């Protein structure tokens, strides 16, 4: 019986860190702008899972294998996007099997889903989407049916944003929930070179709050700076914001 | 005298590979959508420098140091974006100095540029932008004046796209030029599961061409697939495209 410990754990949810591995020549070549990182970070953030590192690698077997192995050992979760379709440039599933040193073979349930969906349009290419590391668990795909999958802490999802998002939303009950990091942001017309000293003082005053300062060029000329405060304690963020705004009003 | 060898080298320009390191909590948190990767890949591609890997790390000293050290040893060039402003969350320059085990100190020319630009508005925060690894070479910044810099094969640039682009365009004469990888793309209404076999055959027929297949959901319903062919020989790309299109017309 660990009732006390469990209660304590609920009161102080753990810090959970994730990495994302974006797989695809089309992102590296600049042809396609990745849209999954921003969406996934935001989605995971609400579950209390912090995006801690992202890598983009080409559709090259060895590159995928080594990145997956580095990331799955360094972070609580790894989320991959891209390379699980039916065409021969889709090599992610086989690379994941290699990373875990597992056989790459038909997943019986995935095969049934595809056979049912495609009916007499099923062919070898489409069936390839049912090949996975042995023992992989499926991630439901309500959009185009071919499932994603996960092995241990590595979640393998499609690259098409609509499908990736549908898959990720099916992970809500699967992923552990951690401490949610909140953020407050506000904008000032003061220049970064003017507010820097105040920010340094705020960092000392509120060591549990992380401060980010992001300048932006305005269309009509001039600049503004957005301050972003992040931390686990919402009240502390509000107190820090008030403190900073008071100092700013004197600048 | 290596005349013959040099001639040979010009006829077959080298394959040059680059990595990009995007530094910033704002990208990882999903608050800001990175726009630099697509632009920089495209820009470098035209110089014959291939983007081979990208990493995104938070504003954390150790994470920057270890990523820089891994990437600069693995690739011909590393390009970093973000974290070189005047506020205390800007820690990139100091981390680069640590990665190279170089002192972090005022660069005399950078200091002069900032003093000249800011005049009597100069202060400690703004002067911090002149602190760099000892011996760093400057990258001119025509937009907001605070220069970027490079040490050996690592190029340190601003995160604001407008400034990053201006800095990168100043590197044209500094970077070596490699073999330019061309690409051709075209779209088909055929589904991926239908064209897969033809693509596999094309990959065997044209081993020097890389084939990518990217499905997309259309707004009005249905899907289309974009085929992207990449390679060093433009004529080979055209031949491969013609070959594929002929096979497609029979499907």
C-alpha cells in the first residue's frame, strides 16, 4: 500500500519530457513547411508533457535509427512524424523495428483494418502499411485508416497534419500526465536593450519563472517586444508579471 | 601543382552537408512557428549546400553546447538561429564559446559597430551583443546592426527571420559551393497505393534520382499526390519524370 506516496505524487505531478523526430526529405529541402511541431507541442503541453528537443532527419534508414535510439533513451517519450505511407520512400516503420532490434512483420489487427477498408482495392503497397515492429501497439487513424503505432515510449505517427492530429488525440488515455507548465505573455513598446536590466533582476527575484523576450518588426515600422513567462505555478507567473510591469512603467 | 585534380574537382563539385540548430523555448513551446528552416534550406540548396539535419533545443546552456559540438563534427557547416539579442535569455554566444572552449569576450569591431549605431543610447545590455568567442569573424547585420558571427564551421545568426535572412545573404562569398541538387515536382490524382509499384520500379531504373511521394487532402474532398524527384543531374530528372508519367498513364 502506497496511498501516501500516491497522494504526494498527485499533488506534485512529475516533469515529463518529450522529443519529436520529424522524418522527411521534404521538410529538410524547404519544400514543405512543418506544421506538426507547433501543434504537437501545444497539445502535449496541455497534458503536462514538455517538448524538450526536436530533430529533423532525412528519409535515410541509418539516420532514423540512430536518432530514435538517442532520443528514446534521453526523453520520456519520442513522437515521430512522417514516412509511414504505402510508397517505397516510406521507411519509418522498418527503421523503428531496427532501432528496437525487433522483427518487422505484419501486425494482424492492422492487416485486418486495411483489408476491411480497402476491400478489393487492397494490394501489396497498401498492405505494407500493416508491417511494423513485432508487438507494436496500434494508434487509431480515423482519417485514412492506416494506423500509427507505438513501441515502448516511441510513438510513430503520419506526417500529414490532419492525420497526425487525429492520431495524437487518440493518445490521451495512453500517455502519462505530468505537471502542466503555464505561460503568460504580454507586449511592450520598450526596446530589448532598455528592458534587459529589469529582466535580469526579475530572473533573480523569481527563480522558478522562465522569462523569454521576443522582438518583432511591426509592419508600419518600429518594433515591439513580447515577454513570455513560463512556469508551473500560475500565481507566481501573475505576481512576476505584475512586478515586471511596475518596473517597466518607470522606464 | 595539382592542375588536373583541380579541374576534376570543378567538374565534379563536392557534396556539402549542413546542419541547422534552432535555439529557443518559443519554438519548442509551439508559441512561435519557425520560418527559418524552409528559407535557409532553400537558400543553401542554391549554393550547393544540402541541409542534412535540423535540431531544435531550448535556451539551456548545456543543450546548446552539446548539440553544437555533435553537429559541427558531423557536418561541413552548422547554422544556428536565435538567442543573440541583448536580453538575459540570449545565451547562444556564450554557449558557442563554451562549445569551442574559447574565451567569451568583447569583439573590438562589434563593439565599435554597436557604439556607433546606438550613440548615447548605448548601455551594458546592448554592448553584451558584442561579446563573442575570441577570434570570431563577424557577419554583417544591415537590419538591426548587432552582428552575427562565425567560428570555424559554425555560423551564428539571429532568430528574427528578416535579420537571419540578411545575415545569411552576407555569407555568399564565405561559404564553399557544392554540387547543386535539383528537383522536379508534379502532381497526380492517382492514390499512393496505386502508384507505389511504379515508384519502386523507378527507383531501381534511376538509382541516382531520389523519389518522394507526398499525399495531400484537397479542400473540396479527395486527395492528390505530389511526386518530387531530386538529384544532381537535371537531365536525368527529366528522363525519370517522363518515364514515370508514361507508366502512370497506363494505370
